[in-house]
C-alpha cells in the first residue's frame, strides 16, 4: 500500500506554501511508492480521504490542526492507515502532543519508515441546533463553548500572528464581547448548572497554540478532560488566563475539573461551538460528547 502526503499551502498563515516543494521532494525521496495531494479549499482533504483512504498505509499531513481534523473526519471504519503530522500549522496543538512538533519534516517522514506508531483516542461531538438540525464531528484535541469558542472565532480571522501570540491577541478582543453562558451539564457522575465563563473538553493538554486548559489530559487513557470555568469579572479573567498557559488555573475556586467518558450540555441560548479551533456552529442548543478509545494510529 502507498504513502500519502497531504499539503495545505494555506496552513501556517501561508508559510507552508513557501516550503511546499521542499516537503514534496523530501517525501518522495524517502517514500518511493507514494502520492501527493494538495488541499485547495475547506474540507478538500476530508473528501479526498473519504474517497481514497483505503489505498494508503501512511498518511502524512503538512498542515495545521484543521487539516488534521479534516483527515480524521474523512476516515471510514475500513480505513487502516497511520497518521504522521508535520508541525507546519499555526496552533500545532496536535503535533505538540504527539511529540513531532520539534522535529524536522524529514525526521517525521523517516519515523514513518521505522514504523513508530501508537493508537490514540479521539473525541466525538454531536450538536443539536436551535433549528432542529444536527451535526456530528470527531476531534483530536479539544472542543469548547463560551469564551474559548469566542476566542477561536476571532483567531480564525486573517492575521500575521500565529500560535500563542494569535490566541492571546484574540483573548483581549473576546473580553470586550464577553457574556456568560447559562448551562446544564451532566456527566456520568456529576451535574453542574448556572452561569459559566467557558467549558472545554480536552483529549490533549493544550489548545490555542499552547494554552493548557486541560493539563491532565492524556490521548491514550480512554478519557476526556472536562474543564468548567465559572462566570467571573473581566478583571478576574485577566488574572486567571496567564495561569492557564501553564495549566496552573486548576487550583482556582472558579474552576471545576473532571475526567469523563461522556457528557451532555444544554444551553438556554444559542451558542458558538468549536472543535480543534474550527467554528462548527453559532446556533447550538445542546451538545453530547464522548470518547472514542484507541480510534486511530499515529506516528509518535
């Protein structure tokens, strides 16, 4: 079976386009029986994998977390390829978790030849919108609602910034628009109600290019990590956010943290939902989230 390289030239704020030819040349030199696919528009890689995934043993992704999200959402149950991620995106939370972010593209491509792989978990989110429509997506890193989702929406706008600086700049814009959520949350063991700042469900420790909102998360433990931030003042948000960069916010009395396998969240108003930084809807009234243990094989 063949190896595939998916290149998203738009990732990394266009930086990947500048090294595209180098990536393709290096890939084809290391993996002889191979193909290259260039993603040209949103969900392009997803549809390509859906139609062609069964032909490949290894799929390397030269793109950001969004491109990786497309690949895993394009997978069918009969697909049996291993994913390798080259950290050339903006946030790079997923390759950071896998340990490939600090490695050169050539190193990651050779790791595929050495068959260094593990199975990891994914999360699944089902969204029910106010108009009665439903949407289902799989996520590799995090999904969220509230302040976290508002920041994701702002950070998706055009900017010369990348990674954590982009996330931090988006935080300050989101502060000006902040409104608390009125929610009802139910897990296997707990119930939470009331006004909340944000709700993040993590399969990985970090989101937004390095914010450790769910610092105890492990991608292979069969659990998701639920972090609930209570409604607080804007001043208190500014106090807590620097601690969240390093995962130190869990000590705060304004934070609830649980490890779960599933949860259901109802909202009194229509809300924004993101998964892996992509805005999925701005019209949600309920979400259900669950763990998919050992769902995919990755190079790490």
